[in-house]
């Protein structure tokens, strides 16, 4: 969902935190650890309003109803990688 991505970018900007490939890769790894999609991981991150998020910090009730979907994650990661690289390079 592009809205989740835009919300996350706004959160990072508000927190004066950079958006780099390293940050995106870290979020991807933490989503895998939490057994949720990257989209759901970013959604939780936005709802918390924090500068960072680790899988171990996520409460079971925050993951309720979310399913680990490897195929969906691959597609979302490809979209975010493309959008992220474009965004990072200023090609919006």
C-alpha cells in the first residue's frame, strides 16, 4: 500500500531521520524476524510514531490479523526498492 510507504516517509522526515537503503534493508530484516510483511511492519512503525522499530518490540496484539506472506513481501520489496531508490536519488 503506497499510503503506508508515504506515511512512513513522512514519519522519517518528521523525526529528521534519513531514508537510506540500509534503513530499508534493516526494516525488511526486522519484518522477517516478526513474521509479518514489510508493509505491516511499516504500518506498526507509523502507528507507534517512533524513529525506529525492532521485531522484538512488537506486541502480539499489534500483529493480530497480520499474516506472513512471502510472495506479497517480495512484490512489495521490489516496489519499495524501486520507489526507494528513485526517492533517494531525487527522481520522484
